[in-house]
């Protein structure tokens, strides 16, 4: 048997601290407020099986708290957040549970975050292919990439390509070799040959 000796609010009410004794040893677990309400715990004796459940929920609580801190620093895909949590020593199971919780409370919104990063990449004068590649490299899933791709279809990349051209080369080079270097550079920046041609014509 285990004996819960006290339950009190923690983390501004977002979590509950549970102090208990098992076989004479003292233990302290932190679980999310929602889990504390669901379990309806009170001070008193419980079966030993509750210990394992509290241990699991303690891991989830730590993962959610850590996940909120990470998301507070900026956008993250689910896979990127999972990797960061695991690097912090959080189990994969706890990380997965935390991601589900964070997604449900809108702390983790891949489509919104991917769009925000897309706009930042557009400000850097990058083309559509480079933007999608960047987001895929950061672990964003197909749903988020589809939303960004649809948005990019409405973007006029010719002036963006022209700005990239002027920033790097000052204008369309006259020398054939420099012109080829310019085209290769713009293609690497994610622009299509059509966008490059139009940028040259409007330069």
C-alpha cells in the first residue's frame, strides 16, 4: 500500500504536488491539474498500482512544462519538439503525451508556426522551393507543408527574385559567365527559371 500524505497546488495551479510514502520511503510527484482532477485523489491509503501511474504522470507533467518553455522561444514542429524533449532526458512516451496535450491547448500549432516561418523566409528573399525545403528540414509534416504550398501559389515571386538578384549582384550582369553564376545562385535560392527570366526582364 502507499499513503498519500498531502496534495497541494503547484505551478500557479497548473499542476498538483503529491507527497506520499511507500514502504517507509517518501516520494514527491507533480502531475497536471487535469490529471489530479480526473484521479480525485485525497490524503489516505491506495493500492501500489497508483504509484506507477503517478510516476508516469509525473513524467508527462515535466515534459509538458519543458515543452511550454521550448515553444515560448519560437516555432517548433512536432518532430523537432519531440527531439528536443528527448535530448533533455524525457522518455519518448512522455514526450508523445506532452505533444498531444500541447497541440490540444494550441501551444503547438504546426500550420500556424509553419506559416509564420514561411513569412520570415519570404522576407529573406527566398523562393518557394527553398522555403518548402527549409520547413521540411525542420520537421514540419505534410499538412503544414500543404497549407504553406497553397499560400505560396498566391505569391508573386518575380519582385522577390529581383530583390534577391539586386542584393547579391546589383543588377543583371553583362558578362556571360557572371550571368550564369547569377542564374545558378537564384535557382539555389529556390526560384524557378520562369521567375528568374522575369526578374531579368524587369531588372
